[in-house]
C-alpha cells in the first residue's frame, strides 16, 4: 500500500467557510487515521488556532501555520536528526517567516506613505475580528496570537488595493490573499514549507502527497504535492485564480469535497 501524506488548508477546505464545522469531513478523517496517514494542516491560521483543531480531532502530526511562516514538528515525531530553529512547547520549530513586529511596522509605513487605511488584526479587538470573520470571540482571540503573518483589510477601493500590494512587494516582503483577508508575509509561503516537510517525510521512505485547498494562498502548497485538489467555494464555483496543469477539481464544496476526494483516493 502506498504511503500517503495529506497537506490541507483549513478555512473553506477542511472546515466550512461559514460555520467553521468539519463535520462533513469526519468520515474521511477517521479513514486517514485508521490508515495512519499523516494529516498536515497548512493554513493561514495561527498555532493557537490550529492546536484547537488538533486536540478536537486527535491529530498529532506536524503542521504549518500562518501561510508557511514555520513548520511545527512534535518532538520525537521523526526518528532522525534534522535542522530546526528552536524548541517550544514540545515542538521542534523550523522558522521560515519574518517576525510579526516587522510585518506590522511595514504595514504602518505603507499606510502612511500611500494614504490608504490598512486595518490589521493587531489593530482590531477580538470583537471586531469576530464581526469581520464570523469567528466566535474565543477563536478571534486565538487568531490575534500571530507570529509570522499579519492578516489585514484595505480601505479605499481598488486603487488602494493595488497601491498597498505594490508597496509590500517593493519593501521586499510578500503577500497572499485568503478567503476574507489579505496577508503580509516574509520570504515564505505554503509551498516552501510544504516542500521542506515532504523532504523530511521522504527520509522515512517514498511517500505520495495529497494537497487540498480552496483559494489563492493554497496555490504554492498545491504545486508541491503529487495529487493537488481544489475544492469548491460556498457558491459552488472554483477559485479562478488557482489553475495549473495537473490540478484536479474536487466534487464538492469545502469539507464535503474534501471528504469525497480522500475517500475516492483511499478507496
């Protein structure tokens, strides 16, 4: 039997974009766990947010938070030595991103120079984040615990959007677009982190990688896996910004498409 590893986005993919429920994907999650297939969360969510889902679903595999800002690998997960940046809370952490304070400082400078209002998670209360995202207050508090990525909104129309995104690139940093927010990041993305983690899994023997996502910030991850799948958006469409040779379309919205895809692959 082939050894699989699953890399998956969370919002809009494994969990419903509106209700944040993973109920529709539970049969496939159970099947993966029975087959001992690692499930790697690769998401814009923070470590604090991801740990809630890991605990609820009893998943103990590595994960990639904040659009590839780092790779968190539980200590003793791999039975070989590898390079990592630091140890924290039972994880060996490979840091790939830029410090959060630098990202925040850059956004402030760009807002000042362009005259465009930029509202980051660091500027919002948990209540405000909850209003913009439909997260409950406790989840919104976890979403504020950022380390390598700042989620933000741009006020001022399309002209300001173009101005701000151009200035981010001019500053030497990067950006990506999620389901609801823009994200400023360093010289990292989901693909860089996915590639590094695949290399570590491959040291234990050949693996076949599956990737599932729903939006533009998943594109780098999907390009790195053997079997890339795009799930449908809540309106039943596929993100038109995500397209490349070999990309497969999942037959379903979010977690429903996720469930169908995994069950078909594993038979």
